[in-house]
């Protein structure tokens, strides 16, 4: 897992719009967007380029190994989002 989105995400889609690998979900046009509390980065698709982190106006995207101590649980939350989507 390269990057993780945390709970300060406001779903403005700026990160998804700039992502070259389409790793950020749910999309505005997709199922689950309205009910999702935030966006998530698919660890299998992320190109580890950092474009999303630099575009995020709320500073809600961190490198996995650079998560603040109080946000480390979001690595598991992010990963679980995509496990649930596969079921």
C-alpha cells in the first residue's frame, strides 16, 4: 500500500481527477459514493506517484509509512474498503 486517505477527506474528487491509475474510489458516478464517508485508494492499482497527495486541499492523503500516529488505523480501513468491494 503506497498512499492512504484519512477521515478528513471531503470527497471533492480532485485527487481522483488527477490519479493516473484510477485507483481512487468510489467515483462520483459509481455505486456507494453518497453513502461513503470518504474516498479510498486501491492498493493494487496505486502507481505510488504522489500526485493525489499534492492535489488534496485538506491534506488527507499520506504515504502509508508516513501516517500520523493517530491516523494509522486508516491503512486497515482503506484496505478493508476494497476487500468488501470484492465480496
